[in-house]
């Protein structure tokens, strides 16, 4: 009787882990390409879908280094979106960020 109990206990202990992958075997996340996010953002901006454009631009912001030629345009798009959404104070902040960054670019060239 104790042997059968030991077998049943072993099965019950091993059963919960059956069919599960260990945490280390999770699939690697697919890297987000800045070009695809940028294309989605521009398409939404061009059709006037401000919330979708802002969402995509927010995704693109950490992906674009300041040296990227789209960096200033990104902030310009954000400023335009904020202005269109009725938040002119935030829009002015974005326009100022563009002006400050652009003046630094002009000073170095």
C-alpha cells in the first residue's frame, strides 16, 4: 500500500508542471522598427486621426535619436496635434522645443 501511495504522490507532484514551458523559454519580443512606426504615425497625421498619430509618435519618440532627421519633424507633428486637440499651451512647449533644438543645429553648422 505504501508503494502505491508513493507512486500516486509522485504523479500528483509531477502533474502540475506537465505541458508548461519554463519561464526561460518565452519567445523573444519582436523588435519595433522605427520606420514602420514612423509610417503609421505619418499616415494617421495625414488623414487627421490625431489620437492615433499621437499614439504612434509617442511610440517613435524613444526610438529616434536626436541626430535623426525626423526628430524635429516628430516634435512639429506633436505640436500640431496638440494644437488641433485644443491644448495650445502644450503645443507652444513643443514648438519651443523645436526652436531650441533647431537653433542648436544651426549654430553647429
